[in-house]
C-alpha cells in the first residue's frame, strides 16, 4: 500500500496517518491458506457477516461505465472494506480538511474506509483488480454522491 496527498505525492502517508482519518489497513498474506485465519479474525472482531469477491478487468462487461460510477465522489453509511487478492486499485479519500489522499492498494492490502467518508475508486494502469468485500450487512451500501 502506498499512500500520499494528491497535491504532494513525495510525502508518504503512514498507516498511522491514515488511522487519524479513520482509515484502517492491514497487510495479509496473499495466498488463501495464509489470509483465511487473520481475515476471519478481522471479520469476527468487527462484526462483518457477509463476504463476496469482485473482479474488475478487461473481461468485465461495461468496465468503463463501472469505473466512471466508482470514480464519482461518494460516501456510504457503512464501512467499505476491501481485501485485494489480485491486481491493484486506487482509493482517493477526503481528509478532515477536504484534501485528497490517494491510497494505492495491491495484493495483500486490506483497507477499511469509514462510514460517511467521501471517496472515489479507480483502477490503476494495469486495469484489473480482484477483491474480497466484507459487509456488516448490505443496507448501507447505496452510494451517496457528493
């Protein structure tokens, strides 16, 4: 995971910096045998009861339309949790002063975007990502555009 402010990419943000904004992150093993137990522990400790897997790539129907939708600045009334198992992506998140922070996630990265945090998502130049999505329930998953 690499994090920085969009207006100052040379200044790296640490996990502690992100945590002051309510953004939590973990690095887990990429293989299922390695991530199964720690992912289950995170699920249980945070009350995530649902999990699925999403893949975006060249074979995804209407990929560009989906990417445009995800890149519209929005929030959710529940946490957004992603564990990257393949590919990579970019979360842009607003800090408390409304500045953009960029977090580039790669395999093994788990990120939790807090509820009510404005953000957007896009693919990086490789244009593919596979993620586990975790939910407390799916009712807080309708995006609220800014």
